[in-house]
C-alpha cells in the first residue's frame, strides 16, 4: 500500500501539470512520456471548475494508480474513501481509496486485474465516492484508452 501512496503523490503533481507538459495526445488522453509515465484527461466543467482523471503504474508495475480530481471538491486530506467504479455495466467494483488533498482522490488497482482490461475495451467509466453527493461522481469517456494504456505500458518498459 505504501508503494501506491508514493505513486499517488507523483500522480498528484502530474495531474496538475500534465496538460501543459504532455508529450503526446492520443484521443482524449494526454500522454506524459518521461521517467513519470502517465496518461491524463482534464477539462472544464459546466460550473467552470477543472476536473480530470489520471492513470499511471507504480514504480515496480504491480499496480495501476487512478487519480480523480475536481477543483470544486472539498475532501479531507488523507481521508479514507470507498469508491465505486463501473465500466459499461460489464465490470464494477468498490475499491478503497484515499484523498490526496481536498480536490483529488486516488485508488490502486492490481496491474493484472479485470479492471485494466475493462478500461482498455470500455466506452465509459463511472466513478462515485460512496457516501458523498452527486458532485463527487463522474462519467469519464474512454475513447482511445486502449491506445493510451499501450503507450503508458511502452513508456514504463522504457523507464525500467
């Protein structure tokens, strides 16, 4: 778990600056290709807040870290969260997560899990923080996610 939290700290920085420093764009994903391989999406919400999602592997590649953010959220730093995830109603799971800061939450998923396969072949990822209002739920579009995760895996292989 400690490894996941270290990766989350790195992802927090990447998510906040990734759009400006992205090396490549694959569909809706920005791909950061350097020692900190990551893929991210970021956009403005209807209320002009900034929301996003990011994916990266942990240093040893045993897990993938997913980071969700919204500048309007008011999470408590290091708060334990229960986060429900679903891809196209074909895969769903409730996972433990943590608040990185007041605007960002992260979860770790085993790198060999069905979740990664679902992300690569799905159309939409639905995320909801259990026990929170609808403001803490999003549908993320997974256009070109298979290509983006493949680029992420290639980047990770080069970094090893």
